[in-house]
């Protein structure tokens, strides 16, 4: 499975994904990092961007961090 390093910026004014390296991205989310809202929004946005089901997106490392490792 490919792994991606995601730097999450919660509380942004817009939602967007910016590629910063081969498998590295910065994701700007409107959701706040409260009660897992940002993680839920991240999974939704990544599944839409990469055209994969939400159930296939897994946070493997950094669930409570701004830098996460994601697998599809």
C-alpha cells in the first residue's frame, strides 16, 4: 500500500490539497481539531481527491498530530 505524509492545517478559510513532495501533501481544512472533526474531514477530502472510497483511507500514524501518515 502506498503511504503518504500529510501535514494538516485545521481551521483554514478554505479546503485544499497542495502537493509538497513525491508522497507528501499539505491539506488545509475548515474543520477544527476537536472531537476528531478534522480527521473525519481529512478522510473525506482525501477520498474525493484520490477518487477512492472513504473506507479505504486509513490514518496509520499521527491521529492526534498535525503530521499524519495515511495509507490507501
